[in-house]
C-alpha cells in the first residue's frame, strides 16, 4: 500500500496502523492509502533458493512461497537409520546410500495403495521403496508418490521374531496417514511328506512416519508383528516371507 505522498507500507503493517488513523511517517490519513502495484510486482519478482538446495533442489521461489514449497519438496532430507552414520539426504539419495554403503536388504516395487506385494525379510533392517503411481486418461501418469519403508526384524525371544514398520519420510507428521497390513502364511509338508502344515496370520496397523532426525522410534511404541520360528520351514528359518498391503488415507 502507499499513501498520497508515496510512502509505502505492507498490508499487515497498514492494518496495524488503522488504530492511529494516519501514516506513521508523513501523517496522511490511512483512508487515502491505495495499492502500490509497482511494489507488488517488484516483491513478486524476487526469487530465493529452496532451503533444501544443498540436497539437490534447484527451484527458485518467491519468498512468500518458501513454506508451502518446503512442506512438499522432494529433496527434503532424511537421516540414515544407523545411529553411527551421519549421512543426511533426500529419499532417493538415502536409498542409494542404504544399498551401496550399508548393504542392507532392499526391494523396489511399483505398487498402488491397496495392491499386495511380497517381500522376504531377514534379521535386522530391511527396506522397501514403494512407488504409488496413479494413472490418468490414456495410461498417462497422473501422480506418483514414493514411500521408503523400514521393516525391522528383531528377535524378541529365542524362538520368536518381531517385525516393526516405519515410513521414512522427510515431512514426517505432515504426510498422509499410512496403514500397513502384514500377512504371513505357510503351507508345507512335513519330512515324511504325508501331512500339510498350515499357518496364517494377518494384522493391520498404523505406520509411524519420521525423517529419523530423532533416531528410530522406540520399539515399545510401535506395533510388532510376531512370527514364531516354529512355523517357518526347516530349510528357510533365516528368512520370513510376508505379503504387505499399504493403505494411504
């Protein structure tokens, strides 16, 4: 806004000056203020780098768009889940770091919310990079979101393993709610080959989303999917095959 003399003031300050009834510099009545379009265009032309430029974002933003962009920027950083590792980077960079430096088991799968996919889990950290792609008219990609899931397999007792799931996401709680359904089933013959051993279990639970800046969530606060060793095939007790369904709200 500007007064008749040409003194410029921003809208919030103009509103605060209403109680005084005049310009804070020249004393002209605020009722004579009008929009200053030249100054608006000048302010809109100012561009600043994304706060996540160090992690690969090349966008130049109007200063008033910084917050909204920051909440959706694909280059926003996450932390490596290894407490002894100080690496911070985008989800794409973190996925490369996980496989090349730590060699943790990882799987990349093209899934949509509600699709079932199978993953083989080993003790310790296991990662699934799920690409939720929505297709529009003519098969063109309408939208695509990427989710990095950490499935942690921990021995709770000598003969029982617990699976917990965390979604590594740079925007943490601002992301949409995610639920995961883990399904474990097995059908196999005993050693004599004359009896079928069957087991089935399924649980749906909410998945915590975090950028890991405060480390991994405590296992006590996470849902744990328990799998007894007794239901695993004799020749395959070092791995657990589960089916998973991701539900996003």
